[in-house]
C-alpha cells in the first residue's frame, strides 16, 4: 500500500513538473524578441549549476543509523553523477533552444530555457538517484524563482523604455498684459512705467529709458495713480503688494526687470 502511494505521488509530482516545463516552453516559443546574448546563457547556467551544487553538497541526506558512511558515499557519488547530467542537459536545453530560435531570441528567454532544461534534467534523474530528489527540487525551484524575479524586473524596465517621453507643450502666449492695457486704458509706455515703479525704478531712470523728461513721467504716473485710486507711488506699491490689485502673474514683466516687487521704506522726493 505504501509503495503504491509512493508510486502515485511520484507520478503526480512528475506530471506537475512536466506541465510546468511545457508551459514555460510554450511561453518561451510563442513570445520572441530579436535579441541574442550568449553571455547571459553562460552567466545564468553557471548560477543555476552553482545553486544546485551548493544545495546538493551542503545539505546532507536523511540520517540513517548504522549506514552513515555507505549512505554518505552513495549520496556523494549520486550527487556528482546528477550534477554532470544536470550540466549536460541544461546546456543542451539552452543551446538547443537558442539554435531553434536562431538569432531572434532575447536573453531573458534563454534564462527560461535554462530553467526548462534544469527541470527536464531533474525529471530524468529523480528515479535513478532518489537521494538528491528533494534537494534537486529545492534547487530548481529556487533557481526558477530567481529567473522569474529577473524576468519581471526586466519586463518592467523594458516597459519603461518603450513608453514615449513626456512631451511638454509650450503654453499659449500671455495676453494678460494686453488685457491690462484694455482694462485700465494704458498705453505701452504707461505700462512700462508701471512695471518700472513696481520694481523700484526712479522717475529719472524711467525718463532716461523712455527718452522723456521727469515731469512727463510724473504726469504719466499721476494718470495711472488716479485710475488705481491712489495719490502717489508709495500708496500704489502698497496697494499692489497688500491687496494684489495687479498680481505679478497678470502681466509679462520685461526682461530688464527681475526680482520681487520693491516696497520703499519712505516716500521719494520725486513723489512730491
């Protein structure tokens, strides 16, 4: 009865592994990308064999009383033979699959092919060397999980590479300066003088820029002050700064003006 249960369990277990192998093989054949990397074959085959060898040699088989030395020697010989078989079949699976797909195989697909080869090698060796069955299963499972993790990370990175870069569309031309001209009935020269006052320019400096006298600038600014309901430069800047009558984002500041709007500490003689 126990032998029958063991036989059934081994058959079911083998069927599950064969199903996994066929599934991975189908995925490997259906999905193909035009990249071939022999370096990845060697690297991941070496990693897989190192994992298998370490787990086979480090973890000892079940402790059998009175049969320790013979059992250990048998296990060691079985491990060597199993490792040789695993190496050969894994290499055949990887390079055979690469030959089938030609030079149109991406490196992650070769990793999947290596995993399939490891499982196929395990299926062929599990009944001949039952001592390494558990350890081979564990090693193959760990190796396959590592391949799946690498595969997911590479697919995620490839998706990021495929996504088109963000295209920044330039903003529409700022028409708020023109709207301000219409709303407050200002000319271009008056609007420039308004900017200059907001950024701390004196009337004489404004006159030099606009090629007019200081008195002309004063008359120009008095008109602006009247439209905003103030009497002088100090109250005008205070009104703009505190009550946001003319927010900075409402107009296009000329290139020669930069920095924050300046609020004078005391009235200028030019305001008189």
